[in-house]
């Protein structure tokens, strides 16, 4: 069983991308190959990052909990909506607190939008960020267009294409995690 942490990065009211995060959580758990820790950064009310966790004497409440979930994970999935052709500022703020937690971690990317492009611009920028933090971005991304039509409130796919894309992402992601975990074990 792989330990996967989903880092969900939207905090605004009425957020629809939580549907994509729930869909991934459900699909990963149903695979029988993963246990999932779900980190919803809205639950932590993190202040704007002024210092990295490693440089803090008194970190904000919950920051150590997030750090432990990220560090102990075999793999991480970033889930964010697309805002103004990029990922959410809250997601970036959270990511910036951490350093060692990202080292050589396989990271899957899921982005969603209300439009037909499914967060493609945010996903491309997020892949660059993953490289910058010293982790490995999975090449295949899960893009969720028209969130309000593609997934219901519980993350259940509402059409065959969404189900197919979700299944493919989970399959590719678990392969990617296994490959990197095996290499990390070798040292």
C-alpha cells in the first residue's frame, strides 16, 4: 500500500474543484493500492509565508501536521482550480512553507475549471513549480473541464469521458509512484 497525500489548494467560497479532490481520494482508495491523507488547506488558515517551516521557532497551527503528511507520503497529488490562468495563490503559499518534504517525491497534478479547458494553464505552471521544489511531476495530468457538469458534489464522475480520464490518471499515477518509490529504496 502506498501512502498518498492529496494537497487541496482552494479556499474561496463556493469552490467546485473540491469535487476533483474527492474524486481522486475515492478512486485512489478504491484501487486497493493506496491509503489517502487529505489535506484541505482551507482548514488551516495559513498566514502569508514569511519564513519557511525549517526556519521557524513557533510555526502556525497545523503546519507541522501538513509537514508530517507530506514527508511521510510515498506520493503527493496537488489539486487546484485555475484562477487567472494559474493555480491558486493559497496553494502556492502553502507549498512555499516546505522544503525537505518535497525531495524526490512523485507529484501528480489535477486542475479544474468551470470552462472547457480544465485548468490546462494552471497545470503547466504547476509542473514547473514541482520541478523547482525538487520533486518529480508526473507527465500525465488530470484536467477537469466544466467541473459543475463533470463531477457531482461527492466527486462521482458524471460522464464516461470523466470516468475514463480519472481511471487513467490513477493507474498512471500509481505506476509512477511505484517506480520512484522503488528507486528511492535503492538509494
